[in-house]
């Protein structure tokens, strides 16, 4: 398996997620700097968490103009699998690969804690995931927002992948993660790579990554 991780100025979860794919899935991991392009077709492209360009203007607003993101869009449109975690999810919405936007938490405070995710049975990626999944969040702008028409379409098409059991940030419809209509692009605010550690007993994140790779 080959996984490509795109990094931006301010990314801080790139090595975390890369290490997980290398150690838990035996993947060959390559890191692509935002100024660079790529034309190959790896098994998965990951947009990691962090603060791309310092979250200047809006989270992900500057990252979407990078050379690497042009390659990601081309790759996704060819059916390549893309995972955006936290800031990566924000970049996916800014680039148009996923609908909606991530707004400031309704508390206007940064939140860092474990939350319970409920997989949505109607979604193709989440299908087969059982029970609540304990996954960490760490964000200040994680409240998912979309207009009523978009929300209706997401629900109708089964594009909502995860909901918060107890909504921590004010996301509409308790949304924690969504995918595109084709199901090859997944964006989520919680960090599955931080819930794959046998030393702490947290392994729910591995189920999520396995489900995406099997899709």
C-alpha cells in the first residue's frame, strides 16, 4: 500500500498519521510539500491536521490554492481515495471537494477531548462499523455548517459518515464527518490517528481507517 501525506506550513499531524499507516498497515508513506505536485495514483492521499498557513483568513482558505491541492483535486476526480482530518477536512470544504464549511465552535473556545462518534449505518464507509467509537477532537473551528438544501442532500444521499453522540461544537445535524457522493473523499474533524495506540488501549481509530481503505 502507498499513502501520500500532503503537508503545509503549519501542519502538525503529518508524521503522526504517516507513522500510523506505516506501522499499523505496512504502508509505504511519502510526504508531499504544498509547493510540489504529484501525478501518481497512491492508494490514499491524506490531508493531516494542524494549522495550514496559520489558519490565516480562514482555515484552509490559503491551502486550497497550493500546487499539491491541484494534484489532490485531479487525483480525487479520478476516483482516488482522500482522507482529510481536522484542518484537512477544512481544506476539503474550501477546495470544493466536500460541501459546507467549518465554523468557530459555538462556545468560541478551543476543544481538546475524547468524544463518542456514532457511525451512520446508511453510509457506505461507515457500514459495518459497530457501536460508538471513542476518538479525540482538537479544534477551534469544527462546527459543520451547510445550507438546508445541502444538508437535505447529504442526508438523502447517505453522505453523513459520523455524528457526535454528544455534540461538542454546534455542528448542524451533529455531523462529525462526511464524504462526497462517490464515497472516495472523507472529511472528519476527530483524529482517528490519535486513537490507534495499543499502549493506551485506544484502537477505535483503526476501524475507521480500515473501513475507508476497504471502500
